């Protein structure tokens, strides 16, 4: 009897050891779900940042060039004049050419008529009014001739955009089809506003969904600390898995928290953020916005005055913690891509 008990204890100990080693392997090697989506890494999480050249370069200098992000964030509005879209394309090419080889642009493609005022022009885009602008946009991507991600009508359910489900879906499908027909090297991202849009019900969210055949990745933007524990966030991750789609955190920044309070800032936003990335193995990319939001609010005329300073280089405690996180094998930097 004693022999049997000892045998059971040994087997239990071995099983426990196997479980510990498996968890450790996942944490150190970045084991993730793999859905075989366009430009999806088999394992690990793409590290991205932005969302202007100076902010990006300051961020790289802060984390270290050996941890240069694999993704560079940029934005364009399809309702802008054609020449402005062309100018954006030339500027983007110059920025990408100045950065290390292999950088992946992540493009926030909007179709609004104002600055977070709810003036959505999705119906006009869907009806062909901005076809020339779309063609100019396609040409920019063809000229770049490199893999990219396009968050089509990002934060689609947000009232600050003012999109309606049917016309939004029509625009998304139009662009997705064009990418395939023209052999454009861009993965489509269906990106929710998440907590900023009050985590609308799954039924209402899916009213905006164009269909699995047109979507390569799911995306969600995360800003305020209370979003991490909201059931709507986990529901989004779980539903993405049901649809067999990798998730991109398209935009993230410590809104209303910033970095200047050091350890308090870290515990309130950064610690739960990195825990969220670790715990949800369908997440395959994140993009951090390294901005002083008051400065950019004044510069661009958007209502961001109280979002605080999110520049990681502005607080030594936050910077040290952030750099330690980036040392984990979970994250895919440009030189490891």
C-alpha cells in the first residue's frame, strides 16, 4: 500500500512539474494561438509604436535599438483630397525608408468628415463619391510594396466616427476585395473602439462585421485602466478565437494615467496591460502610442487635453519596467521578425 501511495505521489509530482515547465515555456517562448492569418506570426506578439516619426524615434531610443518595434503606426483619411493622400504616401515612404529594413506600417484608415465630431462619411464612400481617393490609397500601398496592416474604419462603432453598420460593411468589403484583386500586401483589420465606445453588446458589435472572408485580423483599442477588467474586453477576445482570428491591440496608451506618477502609473495601467497581453494567447500584435496627449491635442485640435503624458522615457520607474517587459521572448521586435 505504501508503495502505491509513493508511486501516486511521484506521478503527481511529475505531472505538476510538466505543467510548470509548460507554463514557463509559454511565458518565455511566447507560445500563442496560430490562426494562419495574413502576416500573423506563428508565435509571439508583434511590438509596435507610434504615432508620429519623432514619437517613434524617442520611443526606440528609450527601449533600445535592439528592441526596435516591428510595426510603425500611421493614419490617413480617405475623404481627404487626392493630393493629400498622395502627399501622405510620399511622406510615409520617406519615414519607412529612414527606418531599419523590414518595418511594417500599420495604417489607421478613416472616412470621417470632422475631428471626432461624429461626421461619418461612410455612406458617401460606399456610394462611390471617394473612389478616386481609394485608388490613390491603393497606389500608395502598391508603391510601398511591403507588408502592412490596414485598420479599415478603425473604432467603427464609436459615436465620434458616426458610421452606420451597413455602409461601413460595404466600404470594408470594397477595400478588402480591392486588396485581393490588386495583390496589395496589406492585411485587413476589423478594429473596435472597445471601452471608449462603452463596450456595446456583442450583438450590436457584430452588426458591423463584414464577414470572415473579408477580415484577416480582429483589433481593439485600449486606453483607460478600467477597460482591463471589463467583461466586454474578454468577450471580444473569446469571440475573435471563435472566428479563428488573431487580435491586434491597434492603439494603446495610459489615458488619464500617464507615466509621471512612476510606480502608481505602473501599477494602475502598465502592469495590468502586460498581464492582459500574457494571459490572452490570441493577441498577436500591440501598438503603443508614445505621446504627450496635451501637446498633440493643442496641435491637432482634438479633445485629448486630459489624457496625460504617455511618453515612457519621461519616468525612470515606468521606463525600467517597460524595458524589462520588452526583454521577454514573448515580444517580436524588428531584429527578431
